[in-house]
């Protein structure tokens, strides 16, 4: 492993970053590079100038129908792991390397104040995503763009574009093959309203009317954490009569316990397990909290309904004599 020449402070900062404020976070890199080419700043400068080739970086540009200059000058880029992970592509990042990169990432996010973070790689997402949550920064996680997604299928250009649009809060659009974005508006026409609202649309329309605990206030930057507490849920030391969650060690895995110990879940690597069985795995763009809430969905939607069949009925009482 070679990190002798790696200067973690020399990240890539595009010329128009201040206009867009997007932080792109890679997972790691492999190989050795001469002198300053080991830094994100110089490596990407050479790539943008077409003096260096990189499959991952090139695939991002092509998937978003942007030139190298257009895309990379909008963003900041660095990897979570500090320094090279090995000599070739067979080397992969370890959990201790992810953890070691977290303090540096937190410092960079505080310093550069991005509007959002695009996390490339599900494995690192459970570390970097939690830092974004703690700092209150919106983010999206996508499977490594030169690898495979959760369904063990190649990550396609359409997946990358969808994740990018979700990150930027834009309507989904499809790139025209071989066409670069010229800067003209390409927003698609808004969809026609459905005559009959879908269950999901109907559910979303009720969120704003949801009653919250009167007088509740919290300075926690993560909205899901505020909602968790507002609903009366807590951590390990909270009452066993409510939902609780806590880390088993350090950054995880996490234990999620249903009221009265009725069920216990384990959340690890953006996956949710019950009794050792996988019950949910994060989809592209989802983070830690998306998986956490699925514990409640599984408990009430699956386990409770199964257990309900075993709840005894009371004996029938003849009310005529009352």
C-alpha cells in the first residue's frame, strides 16, 4: 500500500463548485502514482484535461450526458479511504480504513459546506452516510458505478442519472445517447395528474397533517432522528415498552428492538436482519434511516400479522341475561 505521497488536504475542487455545492465522495483507489498524481487535485486536473483516463470518472460524465469539464467543475471530489488500498483492482477497502477516513470527511464537509453529497459505493455508505446525517447534509448513496448494485446487476447509466437527479431534486430525465449537455434546459414535461391517486401518493399527502408531540423541540440536525424521538422512541437506555436502537460497537452494527422485546433486528451494511435472515437491503439512493424504518414496517406488516393468529379469542358471552 502506498500513501506516502497522498496529501488528503489536496482534494479536487471544481471552478464552479460555489455555484453548485455538490460533494462527490468516492470509496477508494488502488495502484501507485508518481508524486502529485497521488492527490485528487492533480489526478482529476489531468483527467479533465484529457491527459489521464479513468473508467469510473468517464462513466459518470457519459451517464449524465456532460463533458468532463462541465461535470467535474461543478463538484468537489475525494475518496473516503485515505491513500491507496493496494497494487491492483483485487485490493478492496476494509472497514477499519473506512472508519479511519471518517474524521477527515467530517472536517471537509464542515469546511466546504456542500448542499448535498453523492456517495459512490454502498459499502462505505454506512460510514459516510451517518456523518452526513449527523451534520444534517442531504445525501444519496449509489452502488459503485463500475461494479454491481444490490441485485448483483451492473450499474447502468440510467441508474446513475436517476440517483443524480434525486440528489439535485430534479425530475427524472433520460440522456440522449452520444449527446453532450449544451446548457440548454432539458427538463421534461410534468406528468399528467392521475385521476385516481396511488396509495403512495395518498399516504404522502397526509404527512403534513401528522400530529406531533406538543411542545417538542430538538436541535438534532437529522430529521429522522427528531421524528424517532418525537414518536417516543429512544436509545438503549429508553423504556423497553417503546422502540429502541443502539450501536453494538462503535459505528455499528446496530440493534433495533421492538417494544417489550417482541422482536430484535440487526442493521449492518445498509441491510436489516431478523433472526439471522435478511429482511431488507437498501436500494440505490437510500441511507441508514431508510433501512431503520423498515424494521417497523416488517414488524407491524409481517410479524404482528402472523402473531395475531395466535392471540386467543375470549369465550362467547350470552348477553340476553344482562
